[in-house]
C-alpha cells in the first residue's frame, strides 16, 4: 500500500492551550486516518521564543529539523539544534524544544504516543 497525503490536506492545531506550551502548532502528516499501522508522523511549528512542554514519556521519538534554530533542553543541559539535525529522544528522557528562530520539525512517535482516534 502507498498513501500520499498532499500538503493541502494537512491542518495545524494550535497547542498553546496545553500547560507549558507556548507558540506551538502541530499537524499529523501520517497516522491512523491513513492506515499507518505502527507510527504517527507529525509536523511541528514553534514560533520564535516558543516551546513545547518540558516533559517525559515512556516511548521514544525521532525528530528531524526542517528549518529554524533552537535548543533541546534536558536535565543534562541544552543543546543547539538547526536545520538538517536529526534527534533521538529515548523513553523516559525529560526534554523540551525551544525556538530561537521559527523552528519546524518532523517528529515520529509510536501510535500510543499520539492521542486520538483520528491520528
């Protein structure tokens, strides 16, 4: 099976109403709706000065930075990230993505890491 979800078919959801989130939008690129059996591919946009929550969970995820500049914050410190960087976040690792310039990244998680029947 091959599925193609065209750019115009995606819609972004503002996540700023979540605790600890500022200036973040997310679109599910591929997930349950498209019949993907194991993972969900999401696209995040983080506005300059914005951030995801400082959190941890019991699943891994992989991130690929498409554009922008920012940092990944962990208990061990901060690491600069920019366009072209690939990031692995292991299960149980506390983390947060912060944007210096608008940050856009793709993030893959197992289906259990993306709530909702539509994703």
